């Protein structure tokens, strides 16, 4: 089981790591996003999607290369796929991110990822964009369909072999207070809670994220900010592997790999304390 953290502090952004990764990808293009949002829905979505695809592909490649270079887990392979299926399911997702590890093994061929271990991480992402041309009600309806799609899947059965997995609903919106009210109402109806990142006050650009947590803890998430920072420090000779310093107050959500890690650490601390008494 991979543990990518090798010292340092957990990053508060890891409670919503994919949302902040998208923010990092879109932030350099804010002016273009606002300008291009005046076009029709299809063209604007295609343009934003192309920017995200390129950025996320680089993120996957860089993160896997960083982990591989440490030599801690053999070869680490990440795969970013647009519109693919959930494992053996016929259900499609807008984006899928997979991570697998090839530890030294005669049957594990570095040039053939199909011969590698079962994927260690799996993330299904439903992604929606709103242009200024689309009515608020239409956009919210599309997002609600994504929420239902994520909530109605038996993820534990589909993702039985992975160590870390989750399904995400992400919406990128341009709108007003009325749209925000509708988005929060939709979340209340479906029994979920949004995390919202304001990309730009100009144009009201926001990234809405909901992570349907399936399994895993944040030190098993290759793309978490803390994992990548810790791998970099370790690669540069930052000392022997150690567990990260915990800051429970940094946890800003209840149902994610970040929160799960804090809960597991709390259980371990209680067990250790009881054994020492």
C-alpha cells in the first residue's frame, strides 16, 4: 500500500485537492475565460475543457514522475482519460484518473502498464461548465443529474481493489446570486454539501466541488499537495521517512480522504496511548 507522505505538514487544500488543482489550471486563463464565456455553450465548454485537459495531463505525468524518482514505490504510472468507463461498468464518466504501481516483479513489465498491479487510485469526475448564454435552470439541472449519477452508483463494488477512490461532481459557473442560491438549494435537495472556490470576483467565476468519498486516506493520494511536497523533500535528501505533523484544525470538511486520514491517525494515537498506560 503506497504512502506518499514522507514528512511535513498536511496541506489544508487537500480537503478539496481536485478543486484546487483545477483552480491552478484555470487561474492563468481568467481573462480569456471571461471573454470566451460570451460565446455559445458548446464552444466555451470545449475551450475550457481543452485547457483543463492539458493541465491535468501534465499534473498526472509530473506527479507520477516525482513519485517514481524517489524510488520508494518502484515505477508509478498515472493515467488521465477523457470520457471513459468505470472499470468493468458500462457507466461513463467525463474524466477518469487512475494510478497504478509497478514494484519490482518478474511479471511486471515497465513498458506495459497492463501487467502492473491493480490500480491503487481511481477517481471518476463529472464536470459541467456554464457560459453566460446558458439559463441558470438548465445548468443546475445538468449538475443535479451528475449528483444523482454519482450517488446512485455502488462504488465499493466497482472499486474493490483500489486503496484510494472517490467520485467527484465539479461545476464551473459564471453567474449571479440567483445561480448561487439555486446551486445551494440543489445540494440541499440531494443531501450533499458543496465546497466552493472563487476563481475570480470579476465575472463571478466559481468552482463548485463535491467529493463522494469511497475509500482511502490522504497519504495514499498521489495528487495531494502534501504528498507531492513530501515526495519532493524526500527526493532532495530531506531525511528518513516520517509521518506528517497533524493539524486537525486544518480539516475543513467531513467526508474526504483528508478527514479520513485525521480520523485514522486519531484512532492510532488513542490505541498507542492506551497501550502505554
